[in-house]
C-alpha cells in the first residue's frame, strides 16, 4: 500500500500515519514511513538546536533542499511496496511559496510534475478539519514551530483542496477528521480506501 497523506496542520496526518503503520505491523507489514517534509524536520532531527537551524536556512537553499528531498522520495515511493508519506509534494505546493521561501520566484520545476514518475497505485488522502477545531487544537497542543497562523487556516485549507483536485492520481479521497480520534481516523481511512486497493492489499486488509 502506497499512501500519501496531506492536509493542514492539526488535521491528523501524523496520527493517521502512525495508526496505519501500527495496523500494518499487526498484519506482518512494515510500512516505510517519512513524516519530515514540514520544516523543521521533527521526525528525524531531535536536537532543538538543529531544528532551529533549519528554520534559519536562506530561502534559496531551503527551496533547493525541499526540492531535492522530494525528488529523492519519488525514488522511495517506487522502491517500497508499502510506504506512507506525510505531506510530501502537495504540502510543498501549499507551504513552500507561502512560508519557506516567499521572496523567491516560483520554482521552475512544479512539484506536482513529479506525479508522472510515481506509481499508478499510489493513494492520495486529504484530511479536512473544521477551522474552529483546528484553532482549538492549536491552543490545546501548541507546536514548537507552527507553520500556519490562525488567520491563514481557511486560505490554506482551500489551497490543499485545490492541489488535491489538480493531482493526477486516480486513487484519492478525503476524510473529515473534525470528530475523529486515532481509531476513528484509521477506520475512516480503511473504509475510504477499500474500493481503491489492489488484490494483495485487500488480503492484508482482511487479515486479523
């Protein structure tokens, strides 16, 4: 199962990725998981000083770094039969120009152009959440390095919807996570993905 999970901060991307990885391990499948496309990378970079340094990288270098790591993960999504990527190229389309390198001209290489080089069975999942719920989650669990200011939530959610619509992936669906906990989110994913899975994935899905 190749899954790309996208959406605004606080919509549950990491929660779903973690739940999906655990669900797979219970069935003998270990998904390769990369959840480090949001700057700074807090999945693999744990040193607070290094995280802070990432936020201070010059815009031209940041754009190049993001472009290179996305290109590298196009290779990985082709390499691994089971992989979960959180954010990935869609997030870069929404966040990059707005927050990481706003003073640069839009990159010549459009991140969505890489979809032509990705497997046809890749599944794109967009997580949506009521804006008021996101605002409350921001207050309840503030991030060390938030990306989206409260005033931008609706605009950013609209941008994710547009990039989702423009994506050439045939296998894609949306989940409203406003009232879902981790178990409910996993169930919503499994229900939504059922008709999009290939035979081998359906066997795994039915395993206990």
